[in-house]
C-alpha cells in the first residue's frame, strides 16, 4: 500500500489550497480515510475523518474551513482548505485504515504566511 500526497505549498492567510492523496494497493471504497497534520515539535493530529457510511468529521480548529472527500474512481483522498490561517502551517499527511492496519503517506508541507 502506498500513499502519495500532492498540492502543498505556500499561501497567504485567508487563501485556499487543495491537497490530494493518490492511494495504490488498496481500494478506497473499503477503507476509512483521514487527513492529519504535524507541526514541528508536536504530535500529529487528525483534522479530518471520513468513515464508510458516515458523514465527515473535523477537528474544531478546522471545522467550517476544511472539507475531506474521496474519489473512489481515481482512488484519491482530497482535502480542500479555505480561509487558511498561519496556525494551519504543518506537514499534512493522508491515512487509510482497514481491519486494524493503518497506512500513512510521507506528507506535504503547507505554509501559511501572515
């Protein structure tokens, strides 16, 4: 199983970015999918969750600004980030989980300048 993120970069506060995660080796239609982020010196936190048959859930810090989605035809997980803030600066990684197994991508850097 491999996960490859893309779409990170530098954006000004108030701007938007869209992240994508291409998954190979596992069909997205049968797994739960997540986006997490990690700031230097801090633990990784899950900011968006999309379980099979359930509505998306978000951390309070991103609720109303981020949207997670999956495209089963392309086998990609997406994260649309709007109204970005400097505190959103982190490495963002995608994650899939099935039957106790968990797979993470290497991540993509998102930097929000003030």
